[in-house]
C-alpha cells in the first residue's frame, strides 16, 4: 500500500513538471523576449555652411543685422510695348510682419533664376558682385509699416525698369528680419484703366555675416548649415530593431532664431562624403524629423528607427547623414549643437532572433 502511495506521488510530480517548457535552451520562458540596448558614436563628423537657393521658400526675407543680410529679387513679365500712355506705376508689397523697416530698390543688370544665391545669379552664372549686380539708380525707397505697402515709382524711371532683369530690395540695418508674402504686384495705370503684373520670379539671397567657431556643430536654414555624421553601424539581419533615436543637446547661448518653433531633419547621403564634400548627393526627403519648441527643447531625441533599418538591410549604402533645419530654404536661423557626451549618440534597442525550442 505504501509503495502504491509513493508511486502516485511520483507520477503526479512528473505530470506537473512536464507542464513547463524547457528553459535551459535559451534561458527564456515561453513568451518572454530579451531586448538589448546599444549606443554608438559617429566615427566621422564635419559641420559646414553653404549659400542655398531660396526660390522654393513660401516667403521672401529682407533684413540686415549682425548675423545675416537677406535681399529680395523680383522680376515681372514686362515688355517695351506696355509703356505707352502710362500715367502712374505702383509696386505693391505684402509683409507678413508690420514693424517699421526701411529699404531701397534698385534695377538688376544680370539675368538670374530661382536658383540664385548670394554668390550665384543662377546655377551656372556667378554674380560679378556678390549680393546681386544692379545699377546705382534708386527706383524707390520706403518704410514698411503695415501689411499692404504701395510704393509709387517715378515715370521717368520706367525705361530703366523695362531694361532691367528685375528689381532688388536692399535693407537698412535692423535687429529684425522682415518676411514678405510672395504676392507682390506691379500696376501700370493708363488714365482710367490699369494693368497688373504678377512676379515671374522672386527669391531671397542670404549671406551669413558672423564668424562660426572652428570645430563647432551647427544646423541652419536660409544660409544653410549642415552637420555630416557617419556611424559604424552593423547589425545582423536576423535581429529586429525595436527602437532607435539620435540624441542632441542645443547651445542656445550661441544660436540665432526669430521663430520659436523649428524643425530639425535627418537626410541620408547617397555617396561617400569625401568625394565631393559639400556637394555630396543626398535624399532631399528627410528620413526623420523633429519639431523643437525654443527655448524649452534643448535636450531631445530624433526617432531614427527607419534609418537604422535601412542601414541594417543595406549596410553598403551607409554613407552617413546630414542634419539641418527644415525646410532648408526657410527663415534665416541657426542652432549650435553642444559637443558634449550626449550629442550625436545613437541609442537603439534590438531583439535577437529567438531560436525554436523544439524541432
């Protein structure tokens, strides 16, 4: 009887034991998943600034202070036959801002395009004088004070306008930078009739006037600052990336921004950076973006899981990334990135492939 009792206890314990899956194989219970976190630093870094075409920007920028000078170029589709019997000419400008701002207008002499920058009249033609080639003939001047600004142009300067390649607006020194809508108009009055022309081209050309400390890291728009980063990222394809982020820390004591909301973008490079350096091809669609609200967001992360998955899938295409403000043709601004123990770290979490416990 006693032997039968011990046999029942033995079989019961064996039954209970067999309800658990063996964990010795990979040291995990059924349903458990191990996450591993790693941090990597860039092996190559460089920050640089370039003159950038702002023809695609939604606004025009006018201003000059200790950091930037921005001029406006406007061209209207005018022909000589339209000058007959004109009694008055009005240039209409539409500022987005209403603070007082004085500027002057001169006639341009060099053909230019929407790709114009401070140095280039078009993608393949350089200005003779950086900042635009123009005659020293004052077409008009004014003080912006409200959201609709009419400027009457003297009739005796009409031939000068018709013979020009457009108009350039040059600002006086002011701490602020003024933003205009791209809806300027030029109206010719013929007695009791009038004809209005809309711009065929308009853009801002922007110069950076300050000095950037060597070995500093910057992100900027208008005059574009980019920071190049290359990471030694390799991860076996059978591992699954759960999360990925790029950490940044801002130094607002040496940054310039007149808008409190800015967007930071990450762009993938398409080729080795050192072959063409600042002219390196990149995907103009950001792989990741982050909106920051200043001055509160000085330490933050940009989610880059998609970027890491791209590098994992095709490691041979990891040529690095650019960081910049976005859009790059927007209001002149720059942010200084701290070169500390936090900035530029990539932190990611992955899940190793869980091997089958049973064949």
